[in-house]
């Protein structure tokens, strides 16, 4: 079975939102996204791709599959911090 993360607790959801908010202050999404323009149907923007890489490192070199499985939570936290 794949190394799927456990369901998010309210604490982990809050921690994820806080981490993304801090990451946004350090790495401007508009600046990163401007380096690699994307089409209107793009799901994984350059900024989000960088965050997925950071997420992998923060979670003991989690697999890309694990990071992408967290995409709905990450996208929700990312959009709520805009």
C-alpha cells in the first residue's frame, strides 16, 4: 500500500496553513509564477511545485506521490491565504 498520509486533524490543517502563509512571505507566488508562465488550465503552478518539493523535505523526504496526495489540502490552504 502507498505511504498515504493520515487524515488531517484540525491541528495539522492549521499547521499546514501557517506553514504555507510563512512560505508565501518568503517566496512570493507571483514572482515564482512569472518565471515560468502557465496556461489558464494549469493545476500545478511553479509556486505550488516548489511548495510540493518543500513539503517533501519537511516530511522526511516523503515521496512525490505522498506530496501530491496532499494537494487538495495544500491548494485549499494556499487559496485561503491569498
